[in-house]
């Protein structure tokens, strides 16, 4: 593969303004080509691009195309930077009036050097906001697609779409469906801006000659018009890849543009001196419909702020995953200590979740056409979500890790929409770690708050995810949660239901439909604030689950918690896969008696009033959370002492 750096433009406006500047601040830059002006970090703009493409494993040759007026500047630069002087191509132009045009400059080097290979074309005088992106990732994505590749970025709020070539990209295939060269405001909703950074296949290079034969004026021999012609008229396959960064100083710019964007990018870097990023994801409670989320059903669930997983990411020289001292132990007090911990907690901690999320994240971005920067980091996690009691502790760690990675690499909600994010989290667990799971937990941990979810087969088949709707959490009644202090592996409670459902067993198929119907009824009850009806539906949900899973599968611990709850007049059901129950008792006197009785007589499980997460969407993929007011019972301090 061959790389061609284009620096043949005549930056007359910028050079004239530098020459006429009365402050004297820029007198040392008089006559200096735009590509050799200082960029971010003090390096020349072209220095950055040369460092980026000077990779023998990727490019057999790198050429630089300039004009006759600035040729000596680049010759001297080449000598000082170990760039092969013989690879500098002079297009012969000396002024803006006799310029060839960008496409003609590219065609010149292809023709004069008899190039017959795939080509990467980059404007070497563009200012790039982030100087750490991985060009190898760009090349890999290009080779995975049957066509050309255009790099684009998301315009900043202050940038006008009429100043750039705008691309409309299919989010599934990444094919560019339409290219608009500097469109009028309002012509397209897209804010994805193309820059002079392309990959062209050898068998498509001849199209440049065809295009040039149609354009008689140099001002029409631009890449923007070339791509409009190739994509919109010729209907050839051209794909897009996003760089989560910004590009400036494209084409004719003035001194104010240069100083503004150089200051903007430099300030941005100084304002964000690699501060650690910390994100939380909360435990989940299924209120209705579970476990039908894995069977094209419907559910309602909410996140609770009693328990959470927290992940911290900090930039570092190497990529490191830090084991948790409790959940990923490597040292033990004795062989008996190892035996007891392993019997109670198993062999799998949270470290594998961090690793699998990072692996899947890189894979996802590569396939989705998002080039990540070459930055390393250290990841560590902490969690207080009780293990193996079906409160979505594993997915909370994955979800919090993903939030950190998205913020670190500047991945937006448009790059990874919430429904796709939930699918991603599930795939980390099911595809990478073979954990039995459904979408419910991942959806509610992404959206947060109280969420209604419809996983109907038609929806899942047509769009790849369900319909998810956040619900009003105000005035919800006080729910309570109890969980076993010494649970078994919650994954076992899934039993053989999936096999029975896939084989079409009528009892199981009908049960999943009924779960969905109960969910719709519960949604109406919540909207109407009919808490008595909601409590009845919770009991029906449990009995339906019990009928298909059987008591042997549910286990004595879960059944004992349900029995006690009903003894004191509380509605109750399983909030997850087992090991915990969620209850709703509308008689506060009986609720206090339930708590008091449990503290006196039951040593095997712990009980706590739920605190619900109220969602207020903030920036950087990190919603703000407010704990709703709740009555604190004496059992809370007992629980804290027990867990400490």
C-alpha cells in the first residue's frame, strides 16, 4: 500500500495575513507553508502526519506532493526528518491561479510514478485535534470493505455544515449513501464531515482521469466534487469510518482560523490532563415479566441505588487490569481459607469482565468503522452488589466499564446508541464468557430508572433490539428487597426452560406470553397509581414462574423468603435469577413487623428497603443520580454490620 501526502495548496489568504500582521507575533512564520506551521504540542502539522504514516509494515512508499513555490521548504523539511527527498513530487504551480487542483495533484503522482497499488491520500496540512489515532485500524477497516474509504468526524457545535463535505452513512453497512459538498444549512441533518483522508483501491484509480476529463477548471478539481460524482452519480460503493476527533485548517483559511483552532485544541488538551474517569452502574430489580426477556416477552425493571459497581479508568503507559483484592484473590490465609472462599464465591471474579469488555469494545469499534486513539489505560473496579443473588452484578461491572471506555475514547451516543449498548453488554457476557443471560438487566442499567421493555420477536428480528420506554418514578410505593446471605450460583435457576421453550413445549410458550400480558397490566397499574393491582400482579408473576420452574429449581431459600413475605401480607416475587426477592407491602404496620420478625428469627437472609435511582441525563454518557427519600429502618444498620 502507498501513502500520498498532499501539501500543494497555495495558502494565499493565511500567508498574506501573516505577512501583514502588525503585532509581530507571527513574523517568524512569514513565507512558511501551512503544513510546516506549528501544530498542537509544538510539532509542525506535517511532522504529525509523517510520524503517523511512517510505518513500513503498512506502506511500501510515502510520497509528498507540493508546488514549485514551496518546494524548497519541503525539501529542507525532508532532509531534517528522514523523509526520502526523491519522493517529493512538484506539480509545477507557483500561484493560486495556475494550481492544478487536488484531484489533479493526486493523479499526477500516480501517473508520473506509475503507481499500481492501493493508495491512502491525506492532506498533510490539516490540523488534527487528537494525535494518537491508530492508522493501522483504518487500513484494516478499509481492507474489510469492498470499496473506497472516506474518513469523517463529528462537527463541533460551532462548525457549519456548509463549510465541509458532508456524508450520510448507513449505520449498519457503513456505506456512504450520499455525499454533499458544502451543502446549504438545513439540506441534510447529518453532521458528519469528510476530510481529505481517503483510501482508494488500485482498480479505482482510473476514475480520477475520467473525472478530470469532465472538469476544465482547477477550482472544480476538488475531492468534494469528485466524491459527489463517484457516490451520487456513478453509484460506486464508498464506505465511511469515523475518527472520534476533529480536523481543521482545511482549504483556504486565515490567520484568525489558525490561531483560534490551535488555541482551541491546545486548551482542550490542557483542560483534560488525563484525569481518571469513574463511572457507576447500579443493581437491577425486575418488577414484572422476568424471566421472559430471554423468550421474546416483556418486562418492567428498575435500578436501585442501594448497590452498585464502580469502575475507574486512568491513562497509563501500558494497559493494565487491576485485580480486586476481595473478588479476584490470589493470596489466601491458609488452604482452608482458599477452600471456604472458593466454595462460597467460586473461581470467577470481576477481572474477566473487564478484559472481555475491552476486547469486545475494540472489536466493536473496528467493525463499526470507529478508529480509536492509541492510548493505554489502567482499569480497576469495586462493587458492593451481593454476589450470586440475581441482582445483575456482572452486567453492572460490564456496563460501568463500557461507560469509562466510551468517555475515554470520546465515543458518543450516536456512535453507540443505548439499545445497541445493551446488546453489546449482553454479548460480552454471552459470547465471550458464556454466561446465561437476557437483555433486561443490560437495558435497565443503560437507561437507568424504571423501564418498560418489549422484546417481541418481530421487533427483535426487524431492528435487532426491543422497544424500551422510561417510566415515571414519582410516587412509587416503597419496595423492599431481601437476599440470601449464603446463596448458590444464581445461574442454575434457569434450569432447562430454554430448551423446553425452543422445542415449543406449549406450557412454557404460553407462560412466556402470559408474563408479557402481566407486564402490560403492570404498566397500566403504575401509570394509574393502582398499587393494589400491582401487588396482585407481582404475586401472579411469582406463581407463574413457580409453575414452570418447579420448587426444586427455585430452592428452599427463595421459597422461605416468599413464605415469610406472604405471612405478613406482602406481595413478593423474584427480581432476578434467584437468591433474592422483591416485595411490596401496602400495610406499613405489617411491613415493620416483617422486618422485626426477620431480624429476630432469620439468620440466613438480609432485608433492606430499596432506594430507587432517579435519572437526570447528564453529559459524557454519565447520567446523574438522585436517591429518592425513603424511610430508614433499624434493619439497615443491622445489614451494614452483617456485611462489614
